[in-house]
C-alpha cells in the first residue's frame, strides 16, 4: 500500500451535515496542493473512516480508527487503491508517524483554542445577560418617562384649567373693580364738583355781601356826616337868628324907651336931637348886625351847597356800589353757568373715561382669552410634540431592539458555526474508533497544502472580529452613531463573575463582534437616520431663512447715504444702545449681551456701547490698571471678541468705554505711594501730574480737573500719548472696537482727545463732560447758556472730532416735563440744550449707569420716561437708549415705536427744529419737514396751525403724554 505525505496540506471544513460525522473525503490537487475534507450528510452512523488521496493518477486510502476513550481519533493505516499493494516501505511509515505526531500537536492546540472559545462564549453570555438587563432597564425607563410625561401633561392640563378658572375669576373681579372704581370716580367727581361749586358760591356771596355792607356803611357815614353838618348849621343859624332877634327886640325896647324918653323930653323939655342921634347910631349898629347876619347866612348857604354836593357824590358812590353789586351778581350767575357747563363736561369726560376703561377691560379680557387660547394651543402642540417624540423614541427603540435582536441572532448563528467548526476540527484530529462502533469509510478529497483550522489567526473573519473595521470611522459618523446607537455597558473583565452568571448560553457572539455591530455605519434606508438628516436639513434652511429675513429687516439702516462716516457723528443716523448697567459685572456679561445683537439690530439700534474692557481695581471697570489685560469681571478677552463679532454680524458698531484720565498703579514707591505702573505700559511717577496731592507725581500740571481717586495721567508727556495711541489702535485692529466712549474728559484738555481720535480713527466718539447746571434758591434757572457753553467749548477743543453727552438737555427735561414746557425753547426760538447750538455733536440721553441703575445719582423721573424718549428720539442729535429702560422697564415697545417714527421721518443729527408752542400746557415742534410732535395737555393738532402746510397723519397717539404726526 502506498503512503501519502500530507504535512503541507490545509484543511477546509464546511459546515454541512451532522457535527458527529464519521465519513469525510480528503482530496489532493497536484496544482494547488491543498487538501479538502468533505463530509456528506449521512455519515453520522459510520464507524470507519477512509480517506482517499488522489495525486495525479494515484489514489490513497487513509484508514482512521477511534481511540479507546472514544475521544481521540488516530490514523491507523494508509491504504492504497486497487492499483497499489498494501505493503509500504519504512520511509512512508516514518512520514506517516511524523504526520500523526503533527496532527496530535494540532489536536492539542485545537483543544486550547476550544477552551479559549468556551471562555469567550461564557463572556459573551454574561455580556448578553447585561444587554438583556440594559434593554429591560431602558424599557422600564421609557415606560416610566412615558408615564411621567402623561402625568406631567395631566398636571399641566389641570393647572391650565385652574389658571383659566383663576383668570376668569380675576377678569370678573377686575370687572367688578372697574365698576366700583367707576362708581367711586363718579362719586368723587360729584363730590369735588359740589365742593368746588359750594366754595365758589360761598366766596361769591361773601364778596357780594361784603360789597353791599361796605356800600351801606359808606352811605350811612355820608348821611351821618350830612345830617350832623346840617344840624350844626341849622342850630348855629337858629342861635344866631335868636341872638339877632333878641338884639333887635332889645334895640326896639331901647328905641321905645328912647321914644318914651323923647316923648317925655318933648313933654318934659329934654334935648330931642341927642336922642335922635343916639337912635341913629343904634340903627347903624343894628344894620351892621343885620349885614353880619346876612354874610353869615351866605356862608351857611355855601356850606349847605358843599354838603349837598358831598351828598350827591355819596349818592353816586352808592349807585356805583349798587352797579358793582349787580355786576358781581351777574358774574356769579356766569360763574354758576360756567361751573355747570364744566361739571357737564367733566361728567362727559368721566363717562368717556369709564367707557374707555370698559373697552380696555374688554380688550384685556379678549387679549387674555386669546393669549390663554394661544398658550393652550401651544401647550397642546407641545403635548403633541412630546407624544410624537415619545412615539419616535419608541419606534427608534423598537428598531434598535430589532437590530440588536438581529445582530444577536446573527451572532448566535456565527457562534453555532464556530462551535460546529471546532467540533469538526476536533473530530478530524481525533480519528480513533470507539469500541463497538462499526467501521464505515469516509472519503476525503484533499487538495495540496498545509492543514490550517478555520479558527486560526489567518482567518479573515477572525481578523475582522478581533481587529474591527479596516478603516477609521470619521468623527461626524461617530457622533451620529453615538446619538443613534444605544449606550452599551462596560465590558466585564472578571471571569469569575462572568462564569458565575445564572444562565449560560453558548449561542452568543464574540464581544468584539458585538462592538463592531454597534460601530457599523447606519444605513441610508434607516428611518431614524433619515429623520435626523431631514431634521438637520430643515434646521439649516430655517437658519438660512432667518439670516435672510434679518438682513432684509436691517437693510433700511444701511443705505449708501447712511453708511458714510463723518468725524464725531458717524453716519448722522446713529442710535446708540448702552449695553450694560452698574450691576452687569456680576454675570458673564459678554455671553449674555451677544445673543441680543439680532434683537437690537431689528429694533433699530446702530451702535452698542460696551462696558470698560480692561482689568480694573473696581469691578465696574472705571479704575483700570493693566490696559492690555482684557480679562475683566464682564468676561474674558475671547468672549469679548466673540461678542463684538456677533455685533458686527448684525451691522452694529461696537463702542468701547475707555478711561484715559486716570490709571491705578500696581506697585508702591519707596515712600509707600502707589505710583508705579506694571504690565506692558510700565510707567513711573513721571506719568502722573504734579498737582495731584495724593500720588506724588513728577509730571507737568494737569490740564483739567483732578479725579483724586486714582493717579491722574499727564497727557502732556510724549511717551504717554504714544502708548495710549498704540493701545487704542490695538483695540481697533485686534479686538474689533469701532469707536469710543471717553470717560471723565474734564480731567485733561480736549486737544489731546483730538490727537487720540485722529490717530485711532474711530467711526464714532462720545465724551463724558458732566458739569453742574445753574440753580437759584433750589430751583433750576431758565438760562443755562453758560452750562452748554462749557460743553461746546470742550467739543471745540477737540476740533469737532468728538461728540459729547448733552447733559444740559437731560437737566432741563427733569423740570420741563412737569408742566414747565416753556423751558424747552430759548429766547432765539431754539432748543435750550446743546442740540440747540451744535446738534450734530450733541448726544442726548435720559439715564446711564451713573445717573440711574443702582447708583441713582441723578435718576430721571420714572413716570416721564416715555415723554423723555419721545423728545430725544424725535429731535436732532444722537439719542442713547439705556439698557434698563429697554429690557427691564417695559419700555421696549414704546422705544421701538419712536425709533420707527424717527426712521420714517428721516430725522438725523442735523435736522432743523421749528418750535410752535412752549408753555405750561405743552410743547409743539416740527422736526425736519416730515414730523410734528406734541408733548403735554395742550389741545393741538396740525389742522389748527396756519403756518403748517401739507397733509399730516397721526402715527403715535399716547394721549396727553405725547403725539406724533408724519407728513403723508
């Protein structure tokens, strides 16, 4: 018998038939030198094994028998076919022995590999148990989340119903409150009317009675004077007449006595002529007395005439008093009529107010109902979205479970194949015969080559499972896979725990194979992948559409005429937004301000004023130390750059708040004075002014006011100006600032500001020249020319390269908006602030971080903020909007509306102003040629003005606060 040498052959074992086969075909090809072992399906009961070896035209038969323990198969003999004898030589037998020893060594290696495979199968079983537990846990979590979402929905629905009921009750209560308020207002109006009318009537009656009393008293005094004078005169006349009569009687008696004497004389012989002469003398005396009496009577007549004239005058005065009394009574009647008319008007006004309140309450109720409906719809939409999300999650979870089950089934099938292959290899290598078994021939067809088990390291499948995919997975694919694939638990490394598991199964994939399944590229047909891709595409389209809409929204602010920059004024259409307050340093402010860029641009702002960016002793930034260190309390330098980029992306200018007047030192001198600076700008005492008493500077005297809280920088030094110019240019080029807000410019000359602005070439610059206004007796003076002259002088010192805050206008508005609107016009008919003299350099404002916020040094009246913004946003100059007013004081809609009216009218920093009225009742002005505005209670509209031509349409109507008309 011929002996075949098969040491270099390679065994290939397909997985066909039963694993306990006893018949195989081994075939050798002379070309490829590989042996092929073939096992038919019906060999499970065979006991003998024959291997036929064909090499060329020769065939050999290898007889295999089972070992005594039925576990090892050995080669018994190699038998040739019918053309060869059964006797072999010694060399063939030695080669067969060598081949047998090699087969046994391969059998031992296969046993070791089988043990390793069993160990890995145990690990796979533990891993499968963990996967099952994880899937169960995920399912429980999903069910719990679904139940929680359902309970949350029910809770939210119950809360919404309760809120609706509460809202309805609030609306009912509000209606009742409005009705009660209306009744109270009506009662108060009636009471006030009664009190006012009673007071007026009482006053009028008192005045009339006082007039009547005074007239009666005057008449009585005149009558008394006349009566007393007449009685005195008559008594004196009667006395004088009595005296005259008595004298006449005495004279007659004397005459009769004389006549008697003369008769007696005649009869008695006395001298008659003497008697006659005596009578004549007496008669002459009597005539003199009569003439005297007549003269006295004339005097009395003249006095009586005087008394008569005085009586007539008294009567005339009484008549005038009576007329005045009639006039007072008529005025009283007119006053009563007027009061009644006003009461009727007041009643009508109260009724209209009540109607308006009712309408507003109805509108609020309707708006509240609509808002509630919208909120309920949004809530229902959110619930639907939650349900849809839960459904998608369930579908994705089910798809993942199905994919995992498929992968597990595939792994089980692969494990079964590997187990079969291992048993086939084991059965091949252990070719001994078991006792009592029938020998049946098994033919093997062998191709030339060395036998190599499929479980060896050369297997491509084994390499793929052990080493993973042949190429690296991209990061984007890995991120997407991690969002789609379930998170698998970590692998167990403790074999005792894996082997001690309750249930063991050999139908498991290898761990590396399982991990390779998780790292597979998602298929394009996967619904979840398509959903993610569709969602990303929709998100990209939405963002692109949003950017296009934003560009279209802000396009009106960026016309070629408006993008032309001029010194100190920018485009002339600037509206500055102060993007911080005194407490902004407490948060990462740059991160909060950056997302507001789109909102500010859409609202009409053109520039954003940033807080001081440098490192500072005070967290607010106004005590800077190292100017090149921009890691401040507001955020890091990178956050600042990103925030400025976001502003530039929305076409907004970024204005940096730079402190050039003073700087805090980092080191002490040998005298213990803080006057040595550190960092990139390492200055010494020579950079500090010499007239600052606190810091022992060795520079030149200051060109402005001393700040005292920190060393004042000597800007007359050449190295100081050079360093500041380099720093400003660094802020412009590297950081991205477009302009400056210059702090405390009173501390140094405006000529240095001009030099800094010409060097850094900002798009816009504002100087803070804060000076006190003129007051007299605690009241604001009307004439503030000296105050605004000081600000204009500083702007002149800068050569007009910088604007300045119009502090004059702010101070005047504090008093003018309290029914003193006459303060808003100067004797020349112009506005009384800096905008009246140099509007293109006036930056108007109502409040900032110093005057308002939590400092409150000079806060603007809270109830007059709407009127204040109506004034500065409709007048020339550059208005500034304060952060707190726009985002915290509920003035966003008011300010946006005023900005829109400014834009439509085309108002800029040089627009002319014509003031028509300015009195206690209100203020009316035409700005440019397209806008007319009114502030106050003044009853006015464009149709009442004769000198105001054109057709005007009301754009803003805030009642007695302010109204704005635009020319059609």
